């Protein structure tokens, strides 16, 4: 509800602060001023005062405008007089009702009727008499319809921008309501388990948008959204396309713009205003500390998905705005003068920056070098925001960019605060079996871990201090509860650099100072289900294990099944101590070993890690699997070992069938495993009368 209130408040603030609303009396006065200036010449130059100021200081011009206003008898004259005085005041000129009325009264004997002008009258020469009639009405009408169409379009653009925020209010309200119900009234999950809800979740809410690919990348497209996310993105796309492309009109009587110039202006205004309304959301959805995550229960990867797609639509709006205004400038004959204006140049700079943001954000660039992408993204976004700020500084839209800057700065402040709370601490980085880095660090007493949480780790080394990497951690389960442990698979980049650093130390471990920003992630509520089915693959075990351990300690009645699929037996060695903590608990642990013929080095459970000399002694010696393996299994007698590849579909189907009630399926592992589990669970949701939910215990963005 807090989110909706904030968004509604932003709507009201926008309405109250907007300066583009069409105000009839304002444009009656402006049109009379324009018609007067087109009829004859009264002032040499009033550029320093502003539009309409000639009638504030020249009695003949004042009387001519007053005559025009009296002819517009559909508007209260008191309102028009007040507008006249306000217009003069904005130019620093004081004018009263008495002066205006006296000017009109005194002009009686001096009028020039342009229907019958005196001999020698020249429109282009300086005139010292008030004028009336002639083309005054047609000129007034031409300027009035121009103003009315243009500023009514701006009004409509404001409403369409509010409609965009209103759309997100509805989306977020649904998510918040669902999250609150599931947290406060867990049994409410069963209220929404009828056939219609199950079919919706099975066909729309849960599956990937294309085939099974969600966590797995798809060619140049990268990570694809789920179907529900795709529907929300599609609704936003359709709304923005319609809002930007339709609802324009042109009047041939328009004396301000040609049709080409007018459409350029109208489309430029529309796209600019809609983009301004989008700006705060685009920045908010990108933040790690987005408060909407806590209210909706959506994890960061969901908001990252919406951020990416909204940002693409946003940049399209920016490009449309720039193109339309370029067309208007050329058709209106102002291309050269506008190009020389700082605000216009800043607009071009912002457009170029936004285009480069999209180019550097394509999946192939992010995959090739995420750090390079991140640095470019931050720098270009800062350039875009600053350029946009300077571009709209005098155009009444700054409040949207204030909001975007505030969101970004607040996120940065909270991130710095999180780092400060954890501090820089010495960590023990151990290379286990040449495949996994175990990073152990003592946490502050007030820094509380929870199952499934992850932290962004900063390695304070000359080569890595500027990078942060998200890793799921496990809190110590034994007597020492002050430490947290990260289990990181050695790949390329930072992890390979750390592995080399450990090897260079001449030992299997070394000390590296780190800082941890976190903890992040929404906690999955497995305790509300009859069964928790937790599935992990390889280094994805920390999250599912943490949930299993937490559930085992709680008073809930949830049946707990933990499946772990690994390639070789030696992978168990780096997680041995954690598995031991599940002994004599109600957690049923099943481990699949896909390569049962793998070799296992000498196993010693009495120490946390082998000494350097022991590693050297056994490095090149293959020992029969039988003895070490039997000792290993005897230590883990509560674990059921199975050989071969786990049949994920059969496993999930069997567990759902055997469940006596609702079941939650949580998965963290290889992307293919996660996507298959999602697809299988989605299919079961539509077929099974039990409540079945899916929790993705891994995040990608």
C-alpha cells in the first residue's frame, strides 16, 4: 500500500506542479497579442521583456488588445483583465484594472478601422493609433486554435503519462496484495487454487515465454522473461505505442505551424512528457535496494527484467522526441537557432548517450565483459541524466529528473551504508579440489544471514577492488555461528584470479580482505507448505541447503526433501561439514552422482582441510574408490546416494504425487536444470489439484 500511495502522491504532485495545462483565458490573451502584432507595428523591440509585453507599455497596443478581448465575450472580462495584469507582472511591469479600462476608453477618438484604413496607412511601419477590425478575428482564430491544439495535446500527454503510472499502480497493487496475503494468511494460497487459477498459473504465470528458456540465454536475445512478465511488458509496449502514435489533429487555420511543423511539435511534446513520467520508474527498477522488492516479494532479477525492457521503450521515446523536434525545427525555420542553444545541444547529448546505453547493454557485450558493461552503463546513465536535466531545466519537467536522481543517490547511499555496516574483514579463501573457492569470513554480530540470501562481495586487491560479485552464502551450522561461507565455482575472470592467488601462496588457502554488501533477496516461505522439495545442482547447493537447515530447526510440520546432483564424488568434500549438520534431522538428503567411476582422494573428516604437504602427496596418486568412498559414505550414512543423471521430471512428478498436501519446489543449479524444473512444475500446476508453487533460488540479470 505504501508503494501505491507514493505513486499516487507523485501523480498529484505532477498535476499540481504542471505548467502546461491548457488555460483558456491565457491563450485568449496570447492570441489577441499575436493578432495585434500581426496587424501592425507598435514596439521596436521588447525582447528583453518577453512575449505580450508591448501591450503593457504602449497605450495604443494596450487599447488594441483590450478591443480584441472585449470581442471575446465568451470569457469573463474580470478573468481576462487579471490575466493581462499577470502577464505584465511576469515581465516586471505593473498594470492595474483602472489603467487597462482607461486605455480602452481613451482610445475612442483614435481608432483606425482596418476595414477602411486611412490613406497612407502601412502595416509594417510604426503605428501610434489603436486598430480594430480588418483581419483581427481571423488572426486571433488562427493563433488561438494553434495554441489550443498544441497545449491540449500537452494536457493529453500529461494524462497519458499518469495513465502509465496508473498501469504500474495496478500491477504493483496486485503483486503487493498477493505477497501480503501469502505472508499474513498463508492458507490463502489454497483460496486461489481453483481450476481457473491453476490454468492461469500453468499457462501464463509460471512458464518461460519461449520453449523452456528463462535462466538459459537464447542467442543474441540473452535472458527471456517468463510469460507473465512478457504479458506485462507487452501491455506496457502497446500502451506506449498507442499513447505516442494516436490522438493528433491539425487545423488549417493554424497560423503558428505548418502541418509538418505542427505534427513534429505535437509528437515531440507527447513523447517527451511520457518519457519524463517513465524516468523515475526506469531508475527505481534498476536499484539493488528498491523498496518495491520488499513489498511485492519480487526478487531483483524480476525488476531487472522490467528495467531492461522499460529502458528500451524509454530510449525509443527519447529518440522519437528528438526526431520529431528536429523535424519541427527544420519545418519551423528554427533549426540553426535551436542548434546553437545550450538546451538543445544537451538534448542531443542525452539522446546519443541513451543510444549508447542500449548498444553497450546487448547480451553479447554483457557476456563478454560484465565489468566493462557495468562501468559504461553507469557512466552513460550519469551523462544521460545530467544532459536531460539541463535540457528540460526551463521546460517544467525537472521534477521527474529530481525523482530519478534521488532514487539513484538513495540507492548508492544505502549500498555504501551496507558496506560500512559489514566493514572490511579478513577472509580465508580456500581452493578445494581445484574447482571451488570456499570463502569464509566472520560477520558482524548485528549482520544477520537468512536462507537463500546473497551478498555482493568486494575483494580488496589491486586487481579486483572495483568489482562486486553476487554469491549466495551459508551461515555456519556448527558451534561457530559467527562465520558465513561462500562456495564459488572457479570460472573465468575474478574467480580464476583468486584461484591463482591461492595457488601462488604455496598453500590451499590464503587470506584476502573483503567487504560484503548485503544481505539481499526475498526469503521463500517453504514453512507454509506440506512439503518442501529443494533441488540443487553443483555449486547451487548453498541456497537449498540453507532452507533445509532452517526448516529442520523450526517447529513447522513441513516434510523436507533435499536433492543434490553433482558430477563426481569429490565435489562432496567441499560441502561435507554442512551436510553433516543435517544428520539426525528430518531432512531427507538424496545425492545423485552422474560419474560414479570418478576417483576420490584420501578422505579425512577430522580436519577442515588438508595440509599443503598432504595435497602434494596425494595430488598424483589415484586410490581405489572403495576404501575412501566407503569411509565417506559411513560418515554420511543418512544420505541416500544414487548414481547416474537425475531424471528431474520424474523426480518432481513423484514427489508431487507422494505429497499429502501443498508442495513448494525450489531449485538452484545449472540454468538448464532450473528451466526444466520450471517447465515441469508449470505443467503439474495445471493438472494437480494440490497447491504447487515454484521458487527459483537463483537470479540472473
